[in-house]
C-alpha cells in the first residue's frame, strides 16, 4: 500500500496511457481495411448547418451547467462573496483541463485549489467543494440513467457486448433493465428524502460534513441533468439520421461511455468513448458515428481547452504581478523604516 501511495503520480498516467493504447488497438481492428479519411469528410459535410448550430448550443448549455456545479457547492458551504464571473471562469478552466488531462478528480482538485485558495478558501473547504461537484455529476448520471432505462429498457442491451459473457443475457432482458432503472430513481428519491428529513452532519478528522439542504439538492437535480443532456446533445445532433436510435438512447449510451472513459483514466477518454459508441450504434453508419464523436471532441474538449489555457495564463500573470507588487511594497517599507 505504501508503494502505491508513493508512486500514485506515475500509476495513474500509466493506467490512462494503457487504456488509450488498448482502445486504439480495438478501434484499429474495427476499421481495418477501410478508407476512413474520405468517408469522414463526407460524414462531416452531411451534417446540416442547423445541426452544427444546435451542437454549439448544446455545448454552451453543458458548460453553463458545469459552472452551476461550483456555485451549488459554494452555496452548500455558505460562501457567497465570490463573483459569478470568477466561479464561471474557475469552473470552465477546471473542466476544460481535467476532461483533457484525465484523472479528473485529482486534476480538477488541483485547478480549483489554485483558483479558490486565492479567494481565501481553506484546503478543507475546497475539498468539500470538489466532493460536492463530483456528487452532483454522479446524481445526474443516476437520475438520467434511471429515468432513461425506465423509458427505453432495450437501450441497455446495446452495451451488453462490452460486458463479460455471463452478464450479457441478464443485461439484454428489458425487465431487468427496468428494475435497474427503478433502483436508480429510488436512490435519488432516498437522497432527496435525506435532505427533507434533515439528516445530521458528520465529523471526519475534524472536518464537519453537512447533509445538503433541500435548495442545494433541488439545484443539483437541475444542473447535473442539464450538463449531461447538453453534452449528449452534441453527439445526437451530429449523428446521421440513418440508424439514429433517438435522444434517450444516445443519452444512455453517452452516460455509459463517458463513465467508462472517466473510469479508464484515459486523457479525454481518448478511444474509450469512440469504442463504446461504435459498439452501441451498430445500425448507424460507422463513419457518421465517428464524425459525430470527433465533433463532440472538438466542441466539448479541444476548443474549451484552448480557451482554458489563455484563462490560466491570464490568471497566473495577474498573480505574478500581485506578488511582485507585494514584494516591492515590502521592500519600500523596509527602506523607509528608520534604523
């Protein structure tokens, strides 16, 4: 265990790199012998301009909801003196970087610590903020996953091919899918009930952790689904009409694939996301699915990453300027101080 702790900084990147290599090998086998370039260009040209616009709007919805994650966490902590502008910039930078780097909880915590510590927040407060944001995302997955399976129980069978052999017949059963959906919705109901009943707080290693109050919980139930719906909408609007299974199925496949990508620790879920979607969309033209996923990467990952780099550089430039001014001020005071 001590060995793992000492080498964690090397283990996580190795896991992510391994996941990327395996995914690319599987994808290579999937497209072996095909001319992908011309087909991809044709697939991009086949996307209607209106659908490109809707994909952009979906991206804006997703990142607006992600900014709301941080505001919800700050409300839970009782912190109201940090401007919306700063919260939005910090949230945007956090997710734009962590989605691309991988190990999102660790990398996201590092970015948030750098930002929110400059506003006077303690390490314990930032740790709770990160935990609440992660919880909000998880709640969105559970809620939409449960509702989606109740509405489209056959969707689970699309991912059964990626599961162990002994699980496939069980997952392909719509009745089982409905039971899973009901259990997921029930878990959300219990979480909300805990807030209504005002469950007591916990103290762990001197840090008091309070159960989220109902206004916070209700905001979580809005922000998390909005983010996932926006992100899945990018892919949905870019998919070809032929073989498009509908938004609910696309949403469920996205939740599964994005969760698999996060679990793999692969930077940006590179290869993992594509593999799951291609396997789960056998009725759609594979080049069209791949084009939709590439557009998702462009809008949801790469373009935000480019903007985030400039935000980080601007922030660090201001911090350096403030530090130099403070040092200069101390030097002036020292010179003026009488011997």
